[in-house]
C-alpha cells in the first residue's frame, strides 16, 4: 500500500446494510408515529448527517414542515427534533440489528489492508447507542475497526472534518493526505475532502441507489448500469477522487491513487 497510513470507513451502505435500509425504515416509522408520514426519498435526501441533524433537515423540507403544521398546529421546532431523535433511537437499533450484515468483500478488504500495515478507522452518523447491536454483529462477521467515532462525539458532525480527524489522531495516522475516507453519501465525501484526505465514493451499495443486494441483482443490465452511473456522478460532484461500486472494489481504486 506504499505510503497509505489509514483508511476510514463509513458504516451503513459502505461496510454493512447493503442499500442503507435501516435509517429509512426507522425514520419513516418514527415520523409516521408522530403523525407525519414521510416518503423514502425524503428520508434519504440528507443521509449521512448525524441523526439529529438529519431529523432537523427533514423537518425543514417544505412539504414536511407544512404537514407538521397541519397536524400539530405549529411549525416544527427544536423540541420536536429532540423528541423525534429520542423516539428514533430504539427504532434505529431494531432496524440496524436486522440489517447488520457485512457487504460482500468488506471483511476481506479490511484483512488485506491490515496485512499491509494500514490502520482502520470508522465513523458514522449513528449515535453510540444506535451502534450497540451493529458492533458485535460486525465483529462476528470478521470486521472490527481500530477506532470508531459516532455522531455526537465531536462538536460538529458531517460535513465537518472533525470525526475523520478524531480517527486520524487516535490512529496516529498523518498527514491526512496519506489517508483515505470511503463513504456512500455525498456528505461523507464532503467530510473526507474537508479533512484533506483522499476520498472514495461507493455507488452501488449505499444510499444513492437504496436497493438491497437482491433488488439490485434483479434490475436488468441497462437499468442497473444507468442507476449506478447516476449515483457515481452524484459522488463525483460531491468531490470524490474516485468512485467504486462496492467496498470489494477498493484495492484496485487505492492502487490508482497517487498517495505519498
């Protein structure tokens, strides 16, 4: 791996939960319980943000804000966001527990990086409590990062670079230009760029497509190709230095980056 010091991975849609389904399931269930149903596209629009920030972004969407006012008699405020986050946490744990299967190739890629002396970091828009069931499930499948930073553990979340820098400090990995961030969401790509790291987007297994493995495989070739191309274009527009379909494709992409 030459000069590569560390790779910091996102979780849902990048390393686990093909299609990043858990947040959508939990957000839609939580908003519906509060009397305001949201569509999948509305749940996915700001994916990758810390979940509190994600809820606030959904509440700011004009249609959702209008529906909230119609249901509750007032525009949504900070107290509503706080209450929704409290309700979201158990829903997220349940959904994440059911979708915590590693994306094919993830454990093997990490093993190869470790064998080459590369340190493994991770960060997520999930809180530590939301990660409680994912961590042992991932470990049982062969993936244990060297360091994890969760939403709320830095003063600012994505797209700020702070969670990524927190990883690099803990891993003693520097300069940032010798490190790589891997993420399926545009806001995670922005995080990597803000940190000064090489940044690789993941187009097929994450939020941009939002399909699980079976749903993606069921698409005809032309539709699949077009959807992945559109997802890749979004990630490149966010600043990704390279885009891969799946984490399984990471070694080839790393070989192409002029690190060091």
